[in-house]
C-alpha cells in the first residue's frame, strides 16, 4: 500500500506544480498559482502521516517504508530547486521570460554546482535518516524495523558516491580540449 501511496504522492507533487505554474502564467492568477504550489510539499505530510499510521498499526517495516522516508527527504531537500527549474522553463515557454540558464559543464563553476547539489543530497540524507531513526524508535521493536536500519546504510552509500562525484569535479575541473579553436 505504501508504494502505491508514494507513486500517488509523486504524481500529485507534479500535478500541483503544473497546476500552480499554469495558473500563474497561463491564467495570470499568481495568487492561485502560489496556493497550488504550496500544496506540493503538503503531499509529503500526507505520506509521512500514512507511513507512521501504518507502522503504528502493527505493520512490519519493509522496503516501502524506507522508500517513503527517502522520498520525503529528497522531496524536502530538492523540492524547491525542482520547482525553480520548472518555473524557469514555464516562464520562458509561456510568459516570455528569459531562457533558462544551462548548468556549467566544466571548470570551477561545475565543481561549485556539484558541491551545492551534494549539500542538498546531504540534507536529503539527514532528513531521510532522521525519519528512519524516528520510525525505528517509534515502533520500538527491532524485529519489525530491520528493513529501516538497512536503508540508512543504503542512503549513506548513495551520499558517499555523490560526494566522490562532486570531489572528482574539484580535482579534475577542466576538460582537455582536443580540437579547440579558442
């Protein structure tokens, strides 16, 4: 049931964003657009409450409960940047806004971007692991929360890989130009 709820929440997240941007730019109703955009993070609260109720009701923690915590962490940490990304493209396409800025491909600017994204990933990791730890203590039965404990290790591995990628752009910031005419 939790996996279906995660899918529904992800769909609703993007529906609220699309509806908010459509109201803002197509209907020219910025207040309605803002209200719809505010609803996007409320979807996370629904998922959090449903997951807590499922665990509290005696459900054994499984992969889907850990996925819910990871989804909430990602959504909180990256949600604003996803909305900003979509907003820039919507404004460009439908409201005559400036063209979205492409992210840098190489150099110090790319390394800085990668470290900023790593910071968001670290925030997502902290939120997710915090929720997992709270759920483990909330259920207070190690036999029912083993799957949640394993998620902490998986998320830590992902964060470590993300850090290595960011570090690689710091250590090797430029690309060797093979046929550069500059």
